[in-house]
C-alpha cells in the first residue's frame, strides 16, 4: 500500500467514525436531523480524494467497505443490535446507495477526481439540504413517483447543488490545477446541471436519488467539461 493511500484511508475511516459518534450521541433525540447531518457531512470526504494515489485503494478499500457497513446498520441487517442505526428516519437503504455511488464514481473517474467530487457534493449537500429545507418549510407538496417531495425542497436542491459544485471546482482548481475557467457559459452549464439534479431528485423515489442524482450530474459534467 502506497503511503498516500494509507493516509487517505486513515482520514476517511477516522472522519466517518467521528461523524457516526457525533450523530449517534449528540443528535440521538432528533433522528431526522441526525440522519441528514450525517448524509451532508459525509460529503466532505470529497476534500480528501487528492490524497489517494491508487484507483483500487480509493474504490475498494476506502469506499467499498462502507457498502457492507451501512447495510449492516440499515433496517435490513441480520444484526438486531445495530439495526437501523443510520436509518432511523428516512429511506432505509439511502446510505447504502450513497456508498455504492462513491465506490463506482471512485473507480470510473479516479483520473478526474473533480468528477467524483461533483457527484458526491450533489448527493450530500444537494440532496441533504433539499430534505432538511423540505421537511421544515415544505408546505406545498407534489408526488410524481410515489415519494412525496416539496417545491421548496426542490428549489433548495438546485441552489445547494449549484453552490457545492462551485466550491468543489474552486478547491480542485487550487489543489490539482484542473484549469476550469468561470465564464458566463461555464456557470450557465453548472446551473443546468443543478437544475437537472433537482428534477431527477423530484422524480426519483425510495432513496434511489442517492444513485440517480450523482450519476446524472457527474456524467453531465464529464461530457461537457472533460471529454
């Protein structure tokens, strides 16, 4: 194992362990808030990606094991003592899909880490704030595919995804020199990606937006700015 991968894995595991501890102990009386804080803050893993030097280590050692871990802490686990620990509110498989997404993006786009970060931020900050704002302020609802959403939540999804993408691009411009230039056209494309993510989130039921949203936005960014 190369030193950078070892350090990256330690940081990822340590950060997630810290988040699980905080959400379990500090926010235990507020399960919906706890779950969404975890959902959003895990997205900060995107800032750790440049530490890694190996595609396989990032995808299969840093990201992949969380598929099993989050499943074992879901409502479908065979281990009763930890059943539902990460899903006491919301969709039971949401964080499992989250881990699957990171693993797939890490393997496919390792050479273009900004694409991984774009997908992770859309999934964490975008979808997370959509839920938080929607639950608190979403008086006007809609239901397209069997899962109730709110208009204000969808608007929050758009803005939070848009801002998160800009943060990711600035960070990776500094750390990896991606060469992205903010112009009227490029920012317009980012707004288009955020709008697409908000629409996809609105159409996607049962927590599957943790798969559809990041893959759609990452693919759009790849096709427009990388290919």
